[in-house]
């Protein structure tokens, strides 16, 4: 066995009664709840807020946008500081949870944001942090990673164990009201996490492999069911668990080229992150196929058991085709031009993708700027 290290994520509570259980899981004192206006408008957060307000003062910060900005994060920190909060709850998709992670850290440590970008630079103490995902996709509740959009649409990340949540509450009832396109995009995002963790050029290990495989099994078997029967709690529970396991996997074996090329689509064109991954998935996997044929072939047997016994090249092609078919069956439109991306945008997208070296170094084979342009062209 090759030497490796592995760090598990937060303590997990899987329950359909999370709102009632949350107050007892936090320390006494005021709490900052980070969410977004859409979730407040849908009423999804209200039962959780009401339970918290029985025992403490709750400061609600709901101004979190998709691809949250540095100014949004700093506003959340200021809201928490003004209320002298003693804990933080992140409630929502990846954006509120990413803001909550860094808000808890900055409030607890007193560090300046611009001093902690990068891997394991943040080493201070955060406030107690609970994350409650309302989508089955980002896995942000499991990860020590927070991605923030800075000037020019560039995405910067803090990747440090110090920002990992103390507790993740997986409540499938929170995901039943999602629109189909959100279920689809976030589910594909989680599958990309599993595939890229399994084939990561750095830090791939037996534990991340095992979690990635199980995540892909749960997600691929339940995505279309969750889209077509949104109230199916068994399918929703499987999706939520699969997304969490994929999050733990890629926390240890980091994601790569699909994410690197997806980020400019979100940063510059504000496409949802899961959709951006779906748009680039086939093309990056085809680019990687010669280098990652064997692990892709192994994953194909999870999604398409009928391919067992075929050669690795055939199984590799089966994986790519099966994932692509799942994207279209889920209802997502698979071309860049379907989402308002002009062909003339390709050069700047390729240049911006090259700024994601922290991800590109994990890819099974190199992706240079000319490769990125070609892949965007194929996706257009």
C-alpha cells in the first residue's frame, strides 16, 4: 500500500427532524444563520429559525448570491460581529454554506480574509459551525473548502481543515421542493465530485476511492427518480448521502479539470455551478480518456453493470456516454449556446480557466490554454 493520509469530515446527523434537534446542538448565546433570500421566500428556513428563536437571539444573514462575493462574505462577518454571535449555522446550497464556513472562521480567529487564501494557510480557531444542506450536490457541508468570487470574476479558495463544520445535518425533507433543474444540476455536480476524486492525479487513496464509488452508485441510481418523483424520500435521502460521501472523497482527493473549466462559466456568466460542470463533463472526460481509461472503466461498471467483461476502452466510452445521457434525461440543456454563451467568449473562458491551477494540477493529464479553448468549442 502506498502511504496516504485521509481526514474525515464533520460529525453527521441524518434525520428528518433536524429543525427540532438543532438548538440543543449549539452552544448558548446568539447565533448567525447564513442563508439566501430565495430559501427565506420559500419558507424553508422558517421552522429552523423558529426553533432556534425559542432559546436564543438569531441574526439572519440572507444576502448570499450564487458564486458569493468577497463583499458578501465580509458583510456576513460584520453582521455576526455586531451581534456578538457564539455560533454559526449555514443553511442552503453551496453558496450559503461556503459563506458560513468562512464567516465562522473569521469571527472566531480574527484573521484577515486576504491572509488565508490557499491550502492550510488558515490555522486559527473558528466559532462552532453547523451546516444544513438544502440541495444534494455541492457536498460543501462535508468539505474544508470555501470558494469566493473576487474582483474580475476570479474565484479564490480557502482549503483548510480549520473551516470544516463541526456538524452536518442531512435532512432529506429539505430537498423535496427543489425545482427539477436544481435537482438535476446539483446531482450532476455531486457525480462529478465522485468521478474526479476517483481519478485525481494527486492524493487519490483507497478511502477516497471507496467513498467515491459508493457516492456514484447512490447518485446514479437515484438522480432521475429524484427528478421525476420529487417527493420520494428514499431517492432524496440517497442523493443527499451520495453528495455528502462525494464531498468527503474530494476533500481528500481533490477535483480537477471539469471544475477548472466550469468555474469561468460561473464567475463570468453566472451559470449555476452544477450546470457549469454538466456542460463541460463529456468534453473533459474525453480529453482525459487516454490517461484515465482504467479508472473510468472501473466506474462504468457502477453506472452500467451490463458493460462488465468488456475491454477497458469500451467501458471508458460507456461511462462517458452514460453520464452524458443522464444529463439530458435529467432535463438539462447540454450546450453552452443553450445558456447564452457566445462563441466569441471562448478565448476569455480559456484564459480564465488557466487561473485554476490548484485544480488543473489534479487532472489526469495536462490541460493547456489551447486545450481549454478546444474543449469549450466542443461544448459550444
